[in-house]
C-alpha cells in the first residue's frame, strides 16, 4: 500500500503530537526520518509504518487517502494572538469536516450550489454586493433575516457548528469535490453566530470565485464585515432609527434586526448617523452595564440542517452503524463520534435524497 505522507502529518497533528513526541513513542523511529518522510523526501519500512498507524490509532486505509483541503486560501476570522497549537487543532478539524462532507456525498445528494458570486472590480461595493444578495435571496429590504442558517443552506452551502476556542469565529472554503462549506464556532452567542455567518457568506460571494482574483492590497476582512453589516442591517431600512441613537433604543433594535447592540452602535457610526463622541459614549455605557462582554438580551436563531440530515440518512435510511461509518470512511471511531454524531439532527429536514445507481 502506498502511503500518502501528508495523511500521516494530518493524523499526527489530530492526535496532538509533535514529530519528536511521535518518534519517541515508536520504537526504531527517529525524528529525522519522520521529518523527511512527512516532507516526501524519504521512505519508512512497512514495519515502522505499521507501528506508527497503531500508535496514532488510525486504520491503515486512511494513509492511502488524500485529504486535499487547502486552508491557506480559505477565508476565516481568527484573533491574531492565536497559538500554533490552537490553529493546528482548528484547521485539522476543518479538514476532517470537509473530508466527511465529500465522503457522504457519494451516497447523499446535497442541495445544488446556486450562490451568485460578484466581482468588486466590476463596480460592486461590499454593500452593493450585500443588497444584491438579499434581493437574490428574496429578502425584503426592511425585513430582518430570521432563519439565517436555512437561508444560506438553501443556496447549497453546508454549515457546520464546531466547538472551538473563542479565538476562532468562522471559516469558509470549498472541498475537493466542490462543496461550499462554512464552519462557525458553536460556543458563540446567537447574534455573534449570525454576524459570522453573514461575514463568511460575504467571503463566498466576493472572494472565493477563481474567476475573480483578489489583488493583494484589498482588505478582505473589512469587505466581509461591510457586507455582513448591510446584509443584516440594510442602510435603507435602519438609518432612520440611528440618528441621535440612545442606549434605551438598543434593545428594541437588537430584537428586531437580531444583531448585537455593539453591532448596531458600529453600524450607526459607520453610516454617519452618530458622531465619534456619541459612538464613544454608547460604547462606554455598554461597558458600564457589562454588555461589552455579554449582552443581556438574546436573539433567536435556527440550526444548520444539511450536514446532520446527511448523517441521519446514513444511519437510518442506509442502515450504517457507527463502526460501519468508520470503516466506510477509513477513519477511527473517535473521529466519527466527534464530528458526525455530535451534530444535532435536524427537526425540519432539508430535501436531501440518497444517491441511487
């Protein structure tokens, strides 16, 4: 069996081991030889490879696969202070999520990808792109977006909620089979999830098409933020409520537009509805009440459904057991349990169907 060296790296990183730690755990394996092998510069004996597979607790078939998900070109929101270990853990999780989406696609048909992508060099601003997208989604200009997961997944985008460190908000990427994926942090408040979803949708609309190369000088993160603000709080509908904005008005605006009070204050300032002094005052008031860290009011949100429904079809309609899924996807059982079985099954299922020959 030919072993793909990048798979070994992925399995090692998933287990949280450095090359030094793995080489110490496997008798006869030097860190130097392991390093060369992972770079594709040297070989290892079948005996050593077998020991490595056993130590990492991955089936040998996994190492013949090629999980080719390039997160270097993905778009995601993360804090600049993130440690290498946390970054590695997050990216490894995203690679397995993308791999599982592709593997399940052999048996389940996902909704067709129908998102319209836009080139900002053709005269669109992020705000105009958001306005176009709302119209394309058939959302009225003065209408808040209630079922945001459903709205986005209806365009063929698969959303996954991942328990992750708070330094990660979300990421958007395409799998090798071409499925659009958004992964967001499950631990966040609903208003933060909603903004992150809109932010990542902005990336998919403006930054992910191979037909629209992005010049290096463009600030993609700011563009995605501007898109998200207009997508969730259209200027034409909200501007009349933002002049001389008061703290007492924030709860009602939050409950209507389903965004955070902090986002409303930022929106008011960015649209020129309030000046810098008023902006500073409102932020001080939010801090004084403790709402800079955790806002008192909560907003409603729906749930992602495509991924969990696909898992449910495998378990119920196709009759797979957990162990059979692990075998079918060439993965250890703990990965199946972590990424497939911890997603809540959809209450209202999207229209997915089993692939028939």
